[in-house]
């Protein structure tokens, strides 16, 4: 019996130590990844007309979540439907072919909201996220469903880096550090995000912070910070930094970058003042009734494109991270149906694919063959990345 007690004690101690080690690894680097404190943010943000009572506000009432009495249902959905957003197979990638000289108007989509714009011979990188996990923790949070199509180090020199807001799937610490090393372009950001960047080692002379309707000129391009309907926050404190969409205007062409937003009538005003636009990049994924005010669904993305006076629409904010409960390919399927009904020109590149916007190619369906993990019959092997395959097999096992 004493021997058994010693074994039990040793086993318990090992488990505790292992648990403590896992917690330590999960929390590694957490304070830095969270960004600047509210104390450091306050001097930058308090002068904004969008800032009141200690936080930023949308111009429309915008609940970030469903009312409290609906949260039990949301938690149940999170448990039961989380797997629906996984792909049923590998997501095809294209190795980017970026010319030495930037084109008149082109876009290379890297997945989610990350893209490289070519406008009137200049280049602008938007919401670059190359990290493996969109989370402050190296062990917790959504992981990529496909690898980056190209290393961040292989990007050509860019003239500006635009950030829409401070959520982890749009502002990624490892990517920022890589861009500080590899590029010399300024980071043009909404108010408050500069404090995060300074903490992460971005030189002050490479940071431009703007309020809504503020503008700056970089390499002959006018970058205007425009209204969005969203929220911000990298931990418990919310709305301490501003969120935005962006207008990139050159001498000959104009692009609207939606970033991450719910639908708002403000798009019509942006179109009237700063449009029309040769290209709009509109978020179409991660929608749910519980947060309809802060994420557009595909039909709203088409509506916003029309409000803005857009010519070609490229969908973003889908395919790369599992952030909602809809099937993996559903956003683009709904988008194309809505666009056809309205006569909207849509281009859906594979991650890594470059598109000449002045001569847009016909839509090529590459997503149907991937499908959703939810459509794969239990027991059938899924040819997917390892982490997707593990989750899919776990789901199939739970059904059996």
C-alpha cells in the first residue's frame, strides 16, 4: 500500500507539473501580444469625436453579441456546430507571381483579409496576417486552414501597410515584426493601433495614425481612413482603439478595402465622397445572427459594393480561419448568387492568386471540390491538412 501511495503521489505530481508546463507555454509571450495598455493608448485616442466615456463608438447602435438571454443558445451552437467551418479537403494554393513593376490595378489575395494591392504603379499591403494562430497564445485559438501561399519575406517592397483594426486575425504580432525587418514602408492605421506597434518595435517614423475621414499621402497614393461598423480589443477591454475601412486612391484608380465590418449606410456616403471604385474588397465570412451588426453576410457585401459604386468585387475574410458556424464554402456560394442577381462582377482568387482587375478573369470554381468537413460521411478519410484531418476524424468518431 505505501508503494501504491507513492506511485499515486508521483503520478499526481507529474500531472500537475505537466499541466503547469502547458499553461506556461500557452501564456508564453501573452503580455506583449496583447499590445499597449489603456494608459498608453489614452493620449492618442481621447481627441477623437468617436471616443467618449473611455471607448470608441459606432455611429449606429451596434451590439457586439446577442442579448444575454440568447447566449446559452450561442454557447450550445459553439459546441455543436464549430466543426462546420472546416474544409473537407486541402485548400488549393497558388504561388504568387508578382511582377517587378507594380501594375495599374491588380490584387493578390493571400487568404482571409490579407492582400497586396497594385495601384497606379504602387503597392499597398492590407491586413497582413502570416501567423499560424490568430490568438495571443501559441497554443490556444483558431489555427490556419491553409499555409501562407508565400513567405512574408518573399513579398516585394511595398509603399504602405494598411491595418483595419486590432483583432488578431487582422493585426498579427509575428507578421508585424517580420515586416519591420523586411520592409521600410509606413504602417497606416486607425487611432490607437500605433501604441501597439510602438510596443512591438515599429519605429515612430513608420507609423501614421488616422481618425475617420483623415487622410495621408504615401508615394502618390491618398490613403483615407473611412467608417466601418465593428469593434476592437485584444483581451477583456473592448473598443480602446479605432476600427476602420480604407480608401486607396491613385491618380487613375480607386480601391475600397472593407477590412471587417457590419453593413452600414455610411458606405453610400463614402461612395458619394470618395468613389466610385474600380475595386472593392469586401468581407463575406464569419457571419452569424448573434453578431449580425458587426460582420456582413455575402448579400450585404454585394449591397455595400453597390452603395460604394464598385466595379469589381473581390471577397475577403473567408477560407483561412474557422471563425463561425457556416460551412466552409457557403460564403462564396451565397456571394455569387447575390452578385448574379444584381449583375455584379466578382473575382474569386485562390489564396496566392494575382488578378488583373482591369481584365478580370471569369469565375473559376475551385472551392466546390474542397467542400466542408461537415459534408464528409463519417468514416471516410479526408485529404486535408493534419489539424483539419484530426478535427474531422474526431467529429466522425463522436457521431459513431
